[in-house]
C-alpha cells in the first residue's frame, strides 16, 4: 500500500464514521431545534436540518430538484476528488490526507441527503456582536480542513518554487553562484 493510499484511506475511514456517529447521536438524543450550551455565549450543540446547500442555498427549491441537484453535484465532486487523488505522487501523503478528509465529509453529507432528504447540522458557534455562524456538522468541518490543507500546501509549494533559482536564469546572463 502506497503512503498516499494509507493517508487517504486513514482520513476517509476516520472522517466518515466520525460524521455519521455524531449525527446519529444528535438524531437520537437531541430534540429537533434543541440548543445545549457547551461554552456559554460561544459554542452550542443543536439539532437542525438543512435542506439546502452551504448557508441554506437552494433550501426553497422543490424537494425533487434539490435531491437531483445535490446528489448529482456530490457525485461529480467525488469523481473530481478521486481524479485529483490519482494524479498525486505516490509519496504525497499531505494532499492525499486532505482529499481523504474532503471525500469523507462529502460522503457523510451525501448519506444524509439520501437517507433524510436533508443534512443534520449540530454545531453552533456564536461570534462577536451576537452574530451566529450557520450551524454545521463534522462533515462540513472535514471538507473545510481538507480544502485548507490543499490551499496551504499549494501556497507553500508556490513559495518554494519562486525561492529556488531557475536554470533558465543562469542561461540568460545572471551570474551563477560561485563554487
């Protein structure tokens, strides 16, 4: 098993069950629209259902259209993730880990959509000035963390490539380092 496969599978088989177990717990133990204080004024456990996409987008669309749209988008996104994975170098564990997290999160929300026709959200964060971030779940968190890792890795590799002198610079009149 390649290092990238170990990283991707490890992330996926951690993210998906963690998401599904926590949603099952919320579904079984919290009444719909409950709000349990974890850190007063900052963090709460809730039980809400999101029929839409991120931030409730398309929640007013017809249920059949939402199902087709969200399942279709999820399947296309999963195919793209697997395509990116296949192009990774065999030892690229960090990108593979990130893609495994994203795939696990996308799979968790897809399971909700198929099973309930909506996604169970239960993490509620209040920010400054009384503003509340829209409720979310572990699947959403895994997706965000995976994307953040990919962005940071891209920025780091871009910075590395700019910091290293190119061979063509030496060919165009710039002095070579003296040895």
